[in-house]
C-alpha cells in the first residue's frame, strides 16, 4: 500500500512518543542491529543500487555517479557510521540547568527531541541511513524523501532499518521513506506545519533555495558550498598545492570541495603555473579572470556566473586578488557561508580572515574536505548548516534537540 505524504506524516506523529521514551541502551542496541543488518543485506543493497545506476546513471556527471554508487566499501562505511553513532553520548541525558526562582518555583531546563524531522535530499543513499541513525539516537522520528535517482537503493535501505524496528516490537514508522519522487511530494512535505517540526534539505544550491523559498515548515538551510581557498603571499607553496589538490579532486561532487581559488598577486607568477599543472593533471577544468589567463594558457575565461556557481565537478574558478583584505571582501560577496580557507603563515592575516569571513567553518592551512560530521567527531551528520540560528556547521546529535522548561511549584500564584 502506497501512503500519501499526509498519511506518512500522521503515522510519524503517532510514533514520536514511543521513540522519545526509548532508553539510551535501547537506542544504541537498535543502531548496532541496523549496522549488522546492513552488512547482512549487502548483496541485495548493491543489486538495488545497480537498478538506480542502470536507470539514471547516464543522466549524472561522473562525480555524481560516484556519490550514488554503493559498493562493498561504501556499505561497510555506512555500517561503521551506525556503529560510531551508537558510541556517542546520549544527547538527551543532560546535565540539565536548574534553578529556584524568587517565589520558590523550581525550573529545570530539559533537553528533548525536536519530534518529527523531515529530510529532503538528492542522489545520496548514504544520507538515508545517516539521517535515520542520528534521528533515532536523538529520540526523533524521521520522514525521508530522497531523489528519484536513488529510489531503489533508498527503498531497500529504509526497509532494512524498518525491519529492525519491527523485529524489536517497535513501531516501524519511527523511520519512513516517501517513495513518491514527484515534485508534488516535496511540495506537500514543505507545507505540513502541524506535523513536521523541522525540515532539513540537502542537495544543490538551486534545490535548497527552492525549499527555503517555498516551505512553511521550519527549515534548517544546509549544504550549498561555493567554497574558496585563498593563497596568501606568505603561504608554503608546496603545502598549498597539496591542500588545493585534495580539496578539489578528492571528492569533487560534495559541498565541502573547493570551487574557487584566490591567489595573492605578489606570488601569482610563480605559484599559478605550478598549481594549474597539478590540477590539470587530475583533469580539472580551470576558469579564470583576465589576470590569471595571461599567466597560464590552461585557464579558460570565467563568466560572471562562474563566481557564484557550485560546480560539484572537476571545475575550479581562479581569481587574482591584491591582498588578504581583497580576498576577504571577495569571499564575503560570493560565499554560501559553508567553508572558507586561508593558506598563510602570517598570523595577523589569519586572525583577520578568521574573524571577518562570514562562514560556518573557516580553515587555516587545511583542506575544506574536513567539514564533515564524522571528521568533526560527531559520528555522522544530518547536514551542514549555513545559517546562524539554532545550528551552524556540521550538525550532529545536539542539533536535533531542543529545550523544554519543567516548572515545579507548591501552590504559587502571581500577584
């Protein structure tokens, strides 16, 4: 039986009390059982994923195909992520702040689950499991709506997780997947204010902008990464090349890969040919301003649109800037507030960059590929928030909780 989005929401709402009441021992045990079930079902998961690749793989770029693909290594990583979340502290455990008021009311500021968390995401089946793991650990119910490109993978993975809940005599609707991949299902989800407590979109900048512009439910804006690296005049140039190459090529389809390279004008003549050669050797297409193109013939002309584009591909924009101040100004004009990097050995430039750049994560002398919940020690991530309210940066378990004030009295009235 195929449920409507509204019916899925109603079922999710009914399951909130059950999951919120689970002990931390039970939540962790479920996560470990899910990890084992994923490993046990590895062959069937890969078969389902091959259906997705056969149906939609040809419509995706090489890097996006790689994000969609589930092989034995990817499945082991997914299972390991579940196990890692199980080892994390209980986000609901406290300690809680508490105090006595002037009229002897006792107030406890308690940490509680958000309730119903909805996830809308594109062709990344690992998000299905990561989101389910983090919401379960934090005592929440989750409604998942993945992209059509991963529908077979997502359906099978969600089924494995739901079966673990059923086998444990729990309501499987703690984890639900919307299998309708039409735009209508997204629109329905965006307007379920009486059911969805928060919606987290993950995908392209265009997709996230659509969700933010059209949702009436609370949204945590995530993910779009027009990520810059600025190479200062004092940078260790060999180190800079290693960092840039890693940030661009290690996994170009993700939001924490580098998209733009800014270079201090005093070192560009020496540095640009070296870094361009390294990037081109890894099949990176370079697009640059007039100043960069005069130095290296590998660089194609950049358009005005390039400077605000998240490529998610082996493409990089290059711009020459006068100094650190100019780099900061340029980044703040074009940033998506995700991750920004300075490669510099000048402390005052680093401090200014750290303080002035408006991004969730700011790096010195390190690859932006580390903007990731697992790398930050969160076990996994529900997304990377690029906003400033409630949560910012890689969102782990605490981002999926809120507060409730419990007030205990003895007949007090206000006069």
